[in-house]
């Protein structure tokens, strides 16, 4: 059994911030935990524009705080997000998140991220294998 709190993750290598300061991600469960997925609490700054593309991962996102817009960049469809909204990137869609207010969300990745990934110039996380 694994039990963790976000308080104990804060300020560690599991507490990751984007280079531009737009978001932070607390990596609660990572690939090294050996459960087949990773689980993160992500906070995105109000007024920011964030382009992502998880070409190597499926991501499910549950919004628990804040409001903003999600744009599917493959077809330019937009969706309003707020507490209780979920979106699933099951087609590896390029997407943009634009919070009007600070947004806090919980995200699940499959395959799991290891915690060492950083978004490349296209917003993609590389596929990093978990050491056996």
C-alpha cells in the first residue's frame, strides 16, 4: 500500500513547475510505483495559454477548481471547463487549455510518466521507460 500527501510532495522532485511558470504538477503516483499509471495534481495559472500534445500517453483530466476553455487543436472545437468537467485525450489530441481563473485538476496518464519528462517544443512528453 502507498499513502502520500500533497504536502509531503511539495518542494520535492515530484513537485514540477513549467519553465514559463504557467503550471505546477504534483506527481502523486509515478511509473516507479509499479501500478501501470501515474496520477498528478496539476494547477494552471489564470490567464495563461498552454499547448499540450501527449503523443505517447493517454491522459484523463478531472477539473476540481477554476474555469477555462479547452480547445481540440485537431479540429478547433472548444469546450468550457469547470469543476466536475472531465476530458479524455484518448486520440492523442493536440490541445490548448486557457484558464480564466486558476484551475486545479487531477490527471491520470497511461503509460505512466516517470517524473523525469519535460514537454518538448511541441508540448509532447517523450516516452520514458520505467527501469525494471
